[in-house]
């Protein structure tokens, strides 16, 4: 089936959203467990203690502890407004920031960081002029910054105005919250289906019937994602195995014995890796044991990896080669791993 289909339902009893691109599962969002703080949540938090040598402070919230880096001038017992960031490994406090960002589908707001801007992804100058006029007419408070997102390129003006008005009101409410007081959840981070509405491209169709996940093959794909094996599109295979320290990926050529078998398997991995990591919810340090190939091909492999990373919405960086010939990458922990989310 060609095109984009957004599928809403449940995976193993947990609310989820799946994006199908040309018949293939392209993205999967599943609600985080109740005992984990959602990314993007905003709290009034109390400083507990400084972490010597790390330049940060442990914060107490109503849902658990957070870790704030660069916490100079914050004394134990002081309360501040913070937002939870990317996910941390089990047993570690989730990172937090005092630089709040409130995201919606067509815009985002930055309380206490003024400025009116339009996404660089909007290239059409006529559309940029129209969006600037919409921004100016919204008349946000001078202390609040607004950025129009690229999704506004194809949205109608009334919808964009309503979205900006709603996010400005939310920013005003959060900014009006006093720092002083008991630890409290001020705004819960988005769930899976809200994230899908906010960040996914407009689908060609939407399905939310109870059996939709099964009809579109999402449940079968999820079962495959819970295994280490990752089939490659050239008959090779990779094995993706998360550990406490890093994610290990081993690439094999399987039955291919041709001279370029290693390079072909590595290229096949590159074509599918960002999608596979996205679906499995994996991030942090990732170590790849690529299939054997001549050293002269390393530059080509690096170029292809960087191109793939630029196309992916989750920040990923190529670190370099180890003395043993392994390739290291670093990926933002934007999601919880699938093995933590599903029972």
C-alpha cells in the first residue's frame, strides 16, 4: 500500500500509534510506563543535593528525581521550574533543563526566551511572508518566543492562528507559576498519540479501529523488533543487542561470498538502521561491528551514515572508528527502549 497511514490503537494493551510508509512500519510510539516520567513534562522541583564533580544537582519532583546540569547558584531546598528531557538508563535520574520549550503541531513557544521566527525548512518566500504576518498579528507577550514549525507550510492560516493562540496561553500559564511551593507537576509530557499528531507528517489516511494494529501487521512487526535479529534488504543480517553500557550491533553477510559482500551488507545496514533504532527506541552509545571491508571503503561508509543521520528526526552523531575497527555512534535517548515499554 503506497502513501502514509497513521494507525492508532494498542500494542499488548498499551496505547500506541504507528506510522506506515508505503506498506512498511516507519515509526512506532508507545506510551511510557506509569512509573517513568514522560519526556517534556514540566515541574516545580526542589533541589536536594549537588553532585560533586558533575556540576549538577538532583531535583525532587512529584513523580521522581531529575538531574539538572550546570546548576550554579541553586541551593539545596530551593524550588525552580524545570522540564524533563531525554530518557536515561534504568537507575539514573532523567535529565532536566530550565529552558522550557512548549511544542504544538504548527509552532513552539519558549517562555522567557523572546523572539519570533519561522522554521528554516519553510523555503517559499511568499509563504514565509504570510507566516510572518500571522506571527505579528498573534501579538505574543514580549517575554515569550514563538517559532513557526515546518508543518505550517501546508496548513491553513486560521488553524495556525488558533495553534499559536493556544500555545501562547499555555506559555503564559506556565510562566505565571511561582517558583516557590511544594514539588508539583505543572504540565505532563505528551502521550504516544499526542506525539504522533504533533510530529508526524500529515497522513493520507487515519485508522483507529480496535483491530487496526493487527490489520496493518504492526503486532507481527513488534514481535520481530523484540528479537535481536534485524534482516537486511540484501539477504544479510544484523543483530541488535542492547546492554547496560551501550547498544551492540553485529553485521553479517550470511551466505554472500562475493568480494564486495561486506560493503554491500554494511550499505544495507545503513539504509535501515535509523528506522530500526527508531522503532526499537534505542539511543545512547552504539557500537557497530561492521562486516569485513577494505579500509579504503570507510570514508564511503561514513558519508552514507552522515546522510542517513541528517534525514532522521532524532539527533545522531558519528563518533569514529575504534582501534579494533568498530564504528561508534551517539544517538539521543529520545524514547524508551521497546523492551522497557512492553511487558
